């Protein structure tokens, strides 16, 4: 079962055009491409999160060093 990407009406599987609004429905190729794009985005998000965690750890390390310097003064 699928739903129209334009109007949200229920469509039979394999429908190319919505019978309610005439909107073109995503075919297997488009769905495959979208899922590949989603996979790439998810990978990028994971990379970004890893970078953010690294940056946080660096920030915490710097903060700890600053505290050490403060105690020396
Ligand atoms: Zn429609």
C-alpha cells in the first residue's frame, strides 16, 4: 500500500499517477535513489556527530589545562 506524495490519498502499489490529483508517484528507481541519499545523509550525520564529540573532548581538555594554570597562579 502506498500514499500519494501530493495529496496523501491511498494508492494501489505500483501506481504511477495519483487517481485523485494526478500527481506523479515515486517509482522503484526513485525510491532506491532516495534511500541511497538517506543513507549518505545518515553517514554524514554520524561523521558530524563524531567530530562534535571530538571537539567537545578537546574543549574539555583545554578547560582542564586552563584550570591547572589557574591553580598555579
Ligand atoms: Zn494525489
